[in-house]
C-alpha cells in the first residue's frame, strides 16, 4: 500500500466496491466529511503494533525474535481497537514493560504499555477524575492518600484539588513510565509538582507491607490490567494488605475492568472485597472510548468504621475551595456523574447482585430469594409437567 493510501475511508470504500455495492459513489454525510477533514493521510509505520499507519492493540512483535506476542488476548479475545498514528514519539523497554508513546490523529498523545492503551490526552479525564474523586468525595475530609501505580501523574493532579489532603504517597514500580510521561504528558505529570507528593519507586506489595497500620484515609489503585505484573493487585492477600493500611472508615478505589467483557473477574473481585471490607463495596463505571469496550469500572470499598455512603458525595468537589477554579477546571467529573456512576445496567445488576459476602474467593453466596440448581431443575420439571397437563 502506498503512503497516503492508508487514509481514512479508503479501506471501507474498497470493501464496499468489493461487495459489488454502488454505495461508494454516494456522497459522505456531513458528519463523516467533518471527521475525515481532521484526519491526516500520511502513514506512520515505525513500530510493530502500527500497521499501515494504524496502531492496533492486540499484538506486538517487540524483541529480537520478531515473534508476534499477543499481550491481551486473554482479556478481550476477538476484538481490537485501532487508532490512526500521526507520529511515533517514543518507544523503549524498562525492566517491567514495553513503553510506546505516539501522537494520534484524533486522541492526542497516547501511552501504550505492553501493547495496551493506558491513556490518551483526549479521554484521560474520564478515567483520572473518576478514579480519584469517586473515593475522595465520598469521605468528609481526606488527609493521607496513597496511589498505587499512577506513574503518569494524572491521579496526583486530581488528588491535589482536595485542600484537606496533607500527604500524597505514590508507589510506582517503573521509573521509566514516570520519566516518559514527564516528557510527553505534561498535563498529567504536573501532578508530581504538588509539594504534598512523596514518590516511592518500588513494588507496592512491599511498600504496603511496610506501611503503618491504619495510616491512610484513601488508597487509589491506578494500575494496568490485572494480567502479568498487576495481577497480584486484584488478589486477596494484596486486598487484605490494603485494608490493613487504611483507617477505620477509610476507602479503596480499585480498577475493576469492563462490565461488557469481565463480569467473572468483577464477581471474583467483589467476593474478595466483600469478605475484607465490611463498610460496603460498590461497583461504579465510566466511559473511556479508548479502553476495550469503551468503558471501565471501579470497586469502591470502605473499611468498617464511620459509615461511608459512596452513592452520594458528602465532600462535593464543587464546594472544595479552589478545586475547579480557572485553569483547573474538571472536564468529566461532577456530583451528578458521581451518583450516576453507581447506576448499573440491568444485566450487570443481575450478574453482580448475587455476589454477596462469602467465605472463599470462588464461592458465592446466593441471595435469599435465589434458587439452587437442583431447585431450578425441579421448577423446570414442574413447568414441563404443567405445560404438558
Ligand atoms: N485497559 C487499560 C486499563 C488501564 C488502566 N490504567 C490506566 C492508567 C492511567 N493513569
């Protein structure tokens, strides 16, 4: 394919022609013409996830062998999201992961770790603002906050809006992520400039094990997906270590993947968290177009103590002195969207509601009104008999 031939619409047009349909001759509707006008045609092909000028998530040929590695197939098999690449800005490898930054045609700069999009300039607000303010606006006056991961600095930027906060610890394992983001994502890494921030580069499991019991009002886990190095962050021992480090009535916000793709994982996490956090556990979600299926969820957990009602912000961002003043405006979060984030589609409600407190991570306790498998079989048999009679 010639440079410039990979542009927006050409592949689709070829497909239409191939199908024998005459639709390719029809004029584009005005919305498509506008979208097309903003997309350059030049091809950027400098990385193996970038083919014909498009970055696509599921594969990479990084390394000497040039063997295709499927990083994320276990998380979202059968689908991939693509972004048109304007320019590769950085590619490198740390001891932990492959790091890629590119300028996209429509989402600004994009950070990719091990082939998976972590953030883009355009939609990062929907993630960083929600993962931060859902927990911090649910408690009256957060003082000590810990961020696990979060090397891009976006969550620090959001925590800094809270004037009640006195200390912000961040434990990020990968110094290279921090350095790369300081260069290519200044609007996020500005979070490191807040004088309350104390950076610890290392493993969060060790960091939390060494933290004093009951130290934090809030802990925010801002990690990559729970495959590979981040897997431990959704498992019971780590969740218990987090609970130990929280004050009574302290809160955790943990990444909890997509309700469209990962209900089994969310169910397991709910079970573990409900065994550990007796002050309440809730699932919330937000829309992030560049994440698989376009949404991502969070588990909001409260340690037993002063009651926490996540569903209604008791510490509304709009009332915090200077939190949203000029130059510091929020782009996504507000108190209404906070409340809405906990409203679940019917299928999710149905699938998650049965996961109440239980004794092991794999065992679920059915709600009282639910029926056992053997009861269900009996009911089916009875219905069959009734139908037949
Ligand atoms: N599927 C991608 C999930 C990435 C979550 N972490 C993003 C980090 C942004 N601070």
